[in-house]
C-alpha cells in the first residue's frame, strides 16, 4: 500500500497536536516515526488507522481518499506495546481470531495459522496461553495475529518497549526480515533512535506536531535539516559559545559583535574528531592542543572526554588503539563542523587539512 498524507491537522480541544503534516510512504517500505514524547507520533499513527479522525487534511491509500474510511475497511494490522492478546484464548485462537471474523474456512485458518507460527518460531506453542509465554514470544504472537488477515498496512506502536534490552536487539533483526518476507507497508512508532536507524528504510522525525525531516537513516544522520535533527539522531558535541578553532575561519562569520548569536547552533559529531598523541607529525598543525580529562570503556570502544582550552568535547576511539589516561596531552584533529541557522545549514571542513603542505628541497 502506498500512503499519502496531505496537510494533516488534529486538535484536542484548544490543543493543536498535529500541524500541517505532509509525507508519503512507498509500497513495502518500513518507516519509523520517531521523536520526543508528546511530539505527535502516536496521534499520526491513530489517524492512519482510523481510530482518530483528523480535524483537517486528507489521507490517501493507493491513491484513494481514506480519511473517513471505517477502521474495519482499511485493511490494517495493529501491534501495540502491551501486546493486547486475548488472555482467555490459546496462541492458536489468538492468531486465528481475525480469520474467523472474516469467516474463513477451518482448513484455511489452520493452514494460515500453522504457517505463521512456524515462521515466528512458535511451533509447539499452539495450545499455550499468553501468560505461559515470555515477553518476546507474546510479541511474536501479536505480530502473527496482525499478519494473519494479510493486511495491506501494518501499524506498530512502540512494539518492543515492554521487552528487555537483549531481546529487543534480537527482535529488531527479526522484524526487518519479517517485513522483507511479507513486503507489507509498515509504520512503527518508537522513541529509540537506534531501533529506527537499524531497521527502517526511512525515518520520519516528528517534533511539536510537525515533520522535522524525512529521509533514510543515513541521509538524516549525515545531512540533518536542523540542529534538533542532528541532536536527536546520533550524538553531537554542541558549542555553547564561540571558540576559534584551527582550520575553521568560517566560524567567524557566525559571530556578531564578539557575541555568539543566539540562533546559531554549532555541532561536531564525535566521529569527526580524532584524538592523537601530542607529538604526531601528520597534519599536526591542523589539530588543536588538548588534554584528556576522562576515559570510559564502552565495550567496543573508548569514550574520551577532552578539553581544548575551555572547550569540552567527547570522541570515541577503537579499543585496538593507544589507551589514553586522564591528564595526557594530545593533538585533537577536527574534520568537520555543522552550523545551523534559521536560514539553513552549513558544513565547514577543516581547511588546514586541505591546504598543500610546503615542500623543502
């Protein structure tokens, strides 16, 4: 199913929850709706499902107006954070429920349910009840029940929020493979950016009832449209005040009367910072003199906190590289800085790295 949302608005009394939202989702894509709590993600999902009626705007499914189509006629499957399984029904009956509503034959129901339970890794649990299953198993039953009637659109509202961290990571890959298998258009709400980045074809970033940015995880991470997008997806160092940095003369353009402009946000991704020994020779003049203040082990990397004068930054380093200690003097090479202003975004590269080095004969 192809989805088109045009000028969607929703008021709850005097509160304007959704404000002129526009986006489209291609057939078979898995799209993550992410953003801070209260930003409007679930409201958008509920309007797509028909559980909420928009105050204004339109929703199109495969080019047909569906804004006021009843829930039962939209061809949608739901999976909720709370599983919403029928406690008094067995696993088999939970998955079969939607097929019975559609008055499918016993043979069709048996074949469909058996196929889905095998696919979900739940074979042998047909006669168990939800309370006899683990959280991960219950969520798989919820997915099987949602997929049983062969929906054209799958809507997931924080589907893994009630599951512990280790199982969540396993279910992410499982969900990605599941959507590839069924090729059903899927929108899922999550506050977990890692979850969205790992499994989504596209991300729709929602803040304050508006779409902040839509794009692939890579596009949003490497080319965020705003300082909010840059800060929400991934990690960033934020410059709270103007600091002249080697190789970045362009920063001066955003200074005004020796004061840092209040509507300027300067961010540095940790992967754009390389911490090197203080006596490094290669591009030494392109770096800054710094000092290590804290070192934290993160399992697959070292988390370094470093100061450059009064500026405090953090960066990551491979566990295979030199281990620094607090107090070590280092050379800090910054590759790129992002500057966000009301008029647009500017990416500044370290010019000292690009200038040709003098050759003496």
